[in-house]
C-alpha cells in the first residue's frame, strides 16, 4: 500500500531534542523550569507585550478566561457554533449556558449580524450574555472590526479562540489580540505544538497573574500548602514548554509552508468545477493551518463523504469540517441563532492534508483522487 498521508502532523528537528535533553538533565520535568518562563516570554515578545500564561491545553485557557470574567452558574455565553467542542465545553464547566451563533460565508466564522440580533433578543428577555467567544476557524480570522463594535456597544467582553490561528492577522494585527483574552492551542496537530498545551493572552497583567495562580491549584507562596480558593491543575510542564520554545522560533517558516500547501491546492484544483476554497478577505492573513474545500455535489457528482472514503482507500487522511455544536447531542437543549450556514458548510466541506512537510508529489497524489472521482 502507498505511504500514509496524515491530515496534519508536527515536524521536529535538533532544536526540540536539545531542549528536551536540557530539561531532563536539569531534572526539571514538571511545572517549574526555565523553559516555561522562556516560552511565555517568546510569545509575549511576538505578540507585542501581551501578557501570557502557558497552560496544558487551549481548553484550560478558555475555562480560565471565562472564570476571570466572572462567568457563573446560569449565565449565558454567546459562542460560535462551527467549532470544536472544546470552545463551548468550558462554559458548561462553570454551570453557564452556551448560546450558539451561526457563521457567515466570508470567513466561516461567527456572523456579526446574527450575533447582534441574538444579543438583542437575549437582552429583551432579561438575559444579557456574560461573554462572547469567537473562533478563527482553520486559521482564518473572524470579522473583528464588527465584533469589537458589538462587544463595546453591549458591554460584553470578547474572548478570541485563536487555537487554530497562531500567526494569522488582520491588517497586521495578530490573532489572539482582538479580545479581552486570546486563546492558543499547541495540540499535536496545530501549526506549532508542545505535544499538548495552550496559552492564555491578555493586555491585563493582573488577570494573567491570576490565571497563573489558578493554574497551579491556587497554591499560596508559603512554607506549607495553603489554598485560599479552588484552583486547577492547568500549568504547562517544562518538557512541553521546551518543545514550544523551539517550535515558536520556526513559526514563520511553518506558516510559509502551510500557505504554500494551500496555494498548491488552489492551483491544482482551480479548473475543477464545483470545488471552491475559503479566500482571504481584503487585509486578512490566514496561517492556512488546514486547507479546506467545499464540494458542490450538483457540479462534481460526488459528496465530501465520497471524497473522504476515496482518499482513505488510498491511505490518505482527510476530515470533515467541525460539526456545528448546536447539532451535537451534548448541546441539544441549547439555544441557537442562525440560518443554517454552518450546517451547509459542514455538509459540503472537507479538510485536506496540510502538513508543512507535505511534498508536491503527495499533493499530486491527493489531487489525482479528486480527478478520478470527477472523471467517474
């Protein structure tokens, strides 16, 4: 059988290995060590002084952001529906209720108009939302000019889930800096990885210091264990941070490679009627973490599932877009505002292999599967 082509896989070299050995030799494997501080400083430097706490997941970062904003039992949080469940799950950890909002076609992210209408409706019912969570899907920034105005108009803080968008930007302003909090994920398939990990960013230093305190079980600096409040085991370990510090130094190269992979797909598939891509709006810059296509069955004669199976038969991994959360059984009782845009995207979309080390011959092999299906 032909070699396996994964959807998205990390790439390591000697720098990661040297850092890991350094951490091992220093006996610093857990939640203390120079790489934790070094990784936080590297993110802060790249993100124009945004204060940073590195954590053990992006999910933990969202949970802490919501907690620091005072989200509590019975509160409502507006949340993009077309996203992974980790965006919304932390809302429920606090006993709060997600209210899901549909996407718009320009970025596939939360629709500002629908969001504004939804907030007005909730306010009219005496349920002003406590926060808004937007997502930068597959590396594409959401429409933050409009979202920022909505946040200001209704005095509702915005959390930017930029888990998939490290290095993406709008007019040079980096994703992760548009809200009161920014979130990154360093999971194994992200554009940079620590194996598993995340980060919480804010311009408010006091809030980030509080997040760091909560992430180590709210342990007080005392001669024995004293805890004045309930904390969490959310701190990133030094081994993961050692990998992250090496990875972030190569972020620009990794983005360049992912964008090149995307552009190759566009070139290969541009004459295939019924297959379209998510273009960058003017001023938007996507890291192209995953290259995704929409398939119009009426023109191609096949569906996203037909292509997924055909690729799998050739030992090639692909993946559906995120299944909208308002359609998930775990959120069946939650409110939803929208016009089925996210459902239509899910029905038509497929993520293609996008690893930075994907070769041109690999992509030609992938495109041949598409071509063979069209020729049927």
